[in-house]
C-alpha cells in the first residue's frame, strides 16, 4: 500500500493533476459514448424443422460506440454489428433508440450506424500520426454490459499491425495498456484533451495490458467513406494465393529483396489476373515498383486508386522472371 504521508508534495501534485485530467476527460467524453445492443441472425438449423423443433432464438450481443456527428452518426466496430438484424443504441441519459446500419468495413473492423436522437455531442478526432509512446490513453466503453466504464493507461506502442476477422491486415494500429474487455469493442480511446486517438477493437487473452485500437486517422478516413458511400471500395486482382518461401538460388540470381512471395493457387475467370496472363503456379514478387513478400503486401497496395491503372506485375515462372501488366478492378 502507498503511504500517503510519505509521498513528496511534488508527487502529490502530479497525482492530483493526473486525477483531475482523467476525471475531466471522463466527464467530457462519457455522454458521447453509447452502448450497442445487437440482435443477430439465428444460428444454423439442425435437423428437419417440419418435425416441430422450435426455431433457435437469434443471438444477442453488445458493444460500444461513440457519436461522431450531431445528426446521429455513431462509429463502432464491424464485428459488433456485422450481420445484425436489429441494433439498439442506449445513451448515458437512459435514452434508447433504434439504429440503422449505414456502412460496414470488416477489413478495418469499423462500421457506422445512425440514430435519431436529440442533443447529441460528437467527439473530435486527434491526429494519430502525432502520437508518442507514453502518452496518456483513456478508454471508455461498456465492458460486460457495465455502462460507461473508464480505464486508463498509456500508448504502449505505435505502428502495430492487426489481423481482422476478415483476414485483412490493418496497419498503424495503436497498442495500449488501458484495460479492455468484451463489450469495450467500438468505444473510443482518447487523449488527455478528450480527443479520439483510436477505436478500441481487440485484446490478447489471457495476456494482461496488451490491447489494440484502430488509429484515429484510419478511423476518420474509413468513417467518411462509409457515411458518404456506405462501403470502402478496394481494387482486386482475382487471385487466390498463399505465402511461400523462395529458393535461395532464385533470390540470389534475380537479386530479389525478399525471400518470400505469393504463390498463385488459382485465378478467377474473367478477372484482371486472368486478363494479364497470370497462371497457376506463378510466384508474385513485385507489383508496380514495390517488392511483394506476401499477400498482405498486395492488400496494402490494392487501394481504390489502383482500380483501372495498368501496373507492372513481376512473377517468377519456371525459375525465370516474367513481366506482366495488370489492370485491377474495383471489388463489387
């Protein structure tokens, strides 16, 4: 136990300042944080329904979110609301409102819903590119259904990568030791000024103090796209591939920067990959002027801006380097 009588006055002042900061931020932010109650699709049927077996009840779940515009847009995690049949939002003052899904992007684990409720206060976004390790990080959410829970910590690391449930790798993820639990998903991670630095999304179990948030700059960009278009549009090649090691002789002979590449398992008919002449068994080692070490590299490069742009695609075929030209298309 900490003996208060033995704490130097300077340290007491610092602790008091820290406490006032957290208290002020909690009061500032809490009214904008919401609880999402989600009714999902029923589980798959087993057996013959004509035998009189009752239909299973739809699954129920909950998560967190926060208001981002005065007219009712709420940001949350995709995995909280994906495939939801009904979404109800509960505000701090007890108001409950039905929510409609505006847009969902499983690849970044972000989604936007909208509610019709008065007197909403949106949270502002900070520039997550300016974050520094060691900054105060305050998480607000509804873990295990406990409304408006506040936990504190620091920004533990920056530039992490996190794989979402869709299999997509999200870059520039914030690691924090602010405690997160099931139900915190979708809530804000804020700084000492009450501005959003990230969207809480995951924790590593059973590890303690290793939690992750989608960086504010990523969240702000995706949120804008979802509000205006309802989805994020990405380019695609039409390739089923897997990461494989390259033979050392191939790496040395062709002076490749990486010792791994993407093995083409198959190409979709009438896809950009098929039109480019990509074959099963090819090894993709470069796209444009960027080397490719694995599927995640391709995911990062195939942005919406790449759609319709003819780009060089370098593959190893029969131990020879082959240059192709591919023109990605937007994913439907």
